C-alpha cells in the first residue's frame, strides 16, 4: 500500500489543510481544510495537489461578481473599451481555448500579477495616455504585459512591432529591420529590400555588411 502523503498544515491557494478526515474517495484521502474566508470544507487530496481546488468556493463566486461589477468603468451590457482590452489581454495570455493564445500564452507571454486586478489596469491606462481607438502594445514583443513594457498606440504603429517584424543589431543598437532600411530610403517590397532581407535572414550577414555591398 502506498504511503499517504501528509498534507497537514500545507497551503493550497486559500486553503490550509487541517487534518485527514479518515474518509477515502476514489482512492484519495479526503482532507479537512480551512479557507481564508473562515469556512471549513472537505476536499480530496488529488484536487488540492493538482490545483483544481484553491478555495471553499468563495474564489469562484468572487470571480463571478468581478465579471459583473462596474469597476467604475464597466456595465453588464456595455463595458468601457479599457475593460474590454483587459479581458482580451487576459484571455489571449491565459485561456488555451482562445484563438490567439498560440501567439501569446503559448509563447510564454504573461500578464503581470498587479494587472490581474481590472481597476489597477484601468488606473494605469488612464494615467498613461489612453485614448479611444488606441490599442495596448508591448514594446518588447517577447516581454510580458506589465507597466514598463506597454504603451498605447494606433493600429498602424502597432503593426510595426508585431512578431514578424525582425529586429537587427545596427551600429550597436537593436533596431527594427524596416526602420533601418527606411533610413536608407529602401522601401518594403522593392528588389533592393528583398536582396538585403536575403543577406540578413538567409546568409546571416550583419546589417552593416548587407547595406555596404
């Protein structure tokens, strides 16, 4: 018989394990736990260790209330654009079923802990030049959604910073490939643009060498 792992005193989310109830369900020990809200509940050990149970149920209820709360900016039928941006940001980073998850969460892009609070995100947006029609943009495309890496931009500006915009080192600085070429009056789609693109991306030449030949 496998030795029972003693979970007494351990914390799982909002739950602290008090004792083994002596009950067994589907081969699992059922533990008596106290939630941070004060409630006591019996939970199977497998649900605790897997992360499926992190509260007595109060967390789920709070999330339901959170989704329906105004936050000073949202209503049930017509939420403010900042609130919709917040929801979309979380979904593409944390919901594997979201059709954009593969570009964000699957790449390791996360939302910082403080921005899991909608009001904190809204306050940051209003203090950092948010205007209707602007989109949230990450300065470093490999970085997370966090105050030091985000700004509000137009769709056109944001397109310049998307994943397939290649960065190069030029004169010691990390620059956008298209930006460097633009400074040399080389436009996207031209034969010269394609030639330099081939040298940098296929032949792995430095940007300085690709431009000098």
